[in-house]
């Protein structure tokens, strides 16, 4: 996993599982690209405290993803729709191939 890509996505998916401080620290670090020192100065906590808060929050997010797999499912859906889009861009597209992909998401 690439933390710089995955943590913002995991934060969107599971952010409500974190404390406000943890969410804010992750947002500042991964979305606003502030350094630990900058975050520390902004919130009045030690750099080490900010670091520990971020590490703990990352552990919570990765643990939630390991159990629930929402990011994995989202990625699979995004890849499937991208594949469908590519198929549709071909003049004589394969309808059967599209149906096979979409069967995974059929609601009964």
C-alpha cells in the first residue's frame, strides 16, 4: 500500500472511527501536506505527540480496512467500470463481456 494515496482514502472511508484530533492531524499531514513540526506549532502539541497520534490513527484505519475491505471493494468497482468504459470505446464492443462484469453488482 502507498500511504500517501491510501491514507486519505481510508480517512474518507473510516474517518469517523477516529477521534477529532486524530482526523485533524491526518488531514493536516496527508491532505494539507504540513510537516509534523508545522502541525505541532499549529495545535500546540509536541512534535512527538503529533507523530504518535498520526501513527495510532493509521493503525486504526489499516485495521478497519483489513476487516471491512471497503477500499479494496471500491478499487475493484473502479477498475471494473474503467474496463467497461474501455470496452464501450471500441466501435464493436463486446456486450457479453460487459454483462459478465456487471453481474457481480446485480441486486436481486
